[in-house]
């Protein structure tokens, strides 16, 4: 018996959903309900499609059979909206079922790649309820499969009107000191500060602050920067200048962490100095997101991104956007003889097949987990559900 069979049984409701989502194979002809000459009284009332649906599919690939789960949500419908699911801090992890239950969402899928087994902080930008939580790490420090043309700032974003889009969120941040000098801030609550840079940590951070100044822009295991410092700011004034520490950032406080040239610049500050810390995530589209999760685009304008890997098969999670603005969540089971996983190239194809014109790859492997109406509907590849720092959720009636 497979893990999927052990975890759950497919109910007749899935067949009903498929009947709603998949078009009939025979075109409508004269005398059918689709014929414009049939009176409305004869055709009967049109039942609107559900606001959110789930279906399971078995597909054949070059590597073997694969089971996918697909959720489609219409964010234009009243009472339907997307939200980012997180813990109290950016590095706090929970399983996708726990995230979903705590937030009361109808559907959820795991989110961005993250600094696994270290800070556990997401690699890319994240926005919850309009508030910026994290900015991207340096390109060489993003833990994810290589996707041609992708950028650590890439996100799936949903704006305040419920419109989803692929976007890029870059950090616009600085600390201005008493003489008017403006020092650039390179990261917000990121697990890796670029070499020579300054990072900003807020009360959304709870991990090892010193570790953000270790590694290089290309090697997470490189030694810590020889010159490191942190500056605590409270009420617009420098409260303390000290070696980088560990633990959470207290409420009402901001911590500037610097390495190399960034550390040298921060050493000019002293307790009591007035400073102005400003930060925001700027969207390439010009539309501020209400919700955003990091990922790598694999489908644009109905076509797969050129150069996607066609060989490596893994459990996958992804999200897509239809031409009408519906949101698609997708998982593909893997690492089993009954479901061998899909490649990045096949991920783009499965999103397109589900109706997406744009799509993004999310964290995969043991993280891939989908919840629909209170239960896990896919078959995660590990014996226990992996705890993740964020998930992408949908609230629906």
C-alpha cells in the first residue's frame, strides 16, 4: 500500500469536481443546452462554478506515473482571498496543516525555499497583510534549483483588489545619520547579509543575529566576516553599539547588523545619536502587494521558461495564474514507485495544463504539502509532515 493510500482515500467528491472543471469531449451541437436557439426556460438556470475546487489527477511522464493535486480558486469572488501563513516570527516553523488550521484557511500549500536547519528563514521576499517581512538574500545564497532568468526578488503577489501576478520585490532601505549621511541597508530580516553590507532586523526576527554575517555571497559555509557589529535603535536613537548577538529582537527595537565595509560604517555611530531608519519593498509592477511569497517563475505568457531542467524528478509544489485571474495551487508526489515526481520542465507544463498562463515554482521535496478543507490531500514524501516557515493560503466559503 502506498503512502497516499495510507494517508487518505479519494472520495466521490473528487469525481464531481472533475466534472465541473473539465470540459466535455464532444462539442455542443444543435438542440443542446449550448445552442443559442434553445429557450432559457428549456435550458434551465446556470449553476455558477464553485469558488474553489480540488482535483486529483494521475498523469504519465517519461519517467513513470505521477499523482498531482490541483486547487483552483477564483479570487474575484466575494469572500475569497489569498494570504501568507507564518508563525509569530519569520523563522518560526509549523507544518502546513498547522499553518492552515491556525489561520482558518480553506486551502494551503507550502511556500518559499528556506534556510533549512539553520535560521529557517525564507530565502525570498515575503509580505503578510501588506507588511513587508523579508527581503531576498544574495543570489548565491538562495537555496533552490537553478531556474534560468530567475531572480531572488521574484514573487507570487496578490494585491489589495485580489489580483494575482508574478512580480519582483526589491528592498529600498537606508539609515540616515545626524550629519545627513545615508547608509544603504541591503537586507530585511534575511538570513544572509551581502559581503560589505548592512542588514536590518526587526521584531519579526528571532534567530541568531551573528549568523547573518557569516558565509559569503556564494558559499553559505564560508567563515564569518572578520569585522562584524550590530547597532540597536529605539525611538529613533542609537541605544547600543555591540558585537552581534543571538535571540529575538525586542518589540519597539530595530537592529542594524553590518559586516566588512558595512561594519566600518556603523562604527561611526554612538549611543544617543539620532538616526532615521526607513525600509519598504518596491514592486516592479508598481502595485503594492497585500500578500507575497518568493519563488522562481517557470511559466510566462503561456510558455515554459526556456532552459528548464528536464531530468531531475522531485516532489514539487507550484502556483499559477490563469488569464482570468484565477489562482492555481499544484503539488506533484514523488520519491515513490507509484509517483516518481516531475521535473521543472514538467512543472511548467502541468501548470499550463491546469489553465495557468503564468506560474512559479515553490519549495519542493519533503516540504511539498497541500491542504484542502482540513485534510492533507497529497502524499508528502516524508513519513512526517515537514515544518516550514511559510505557506500560501486561500480563504473561501
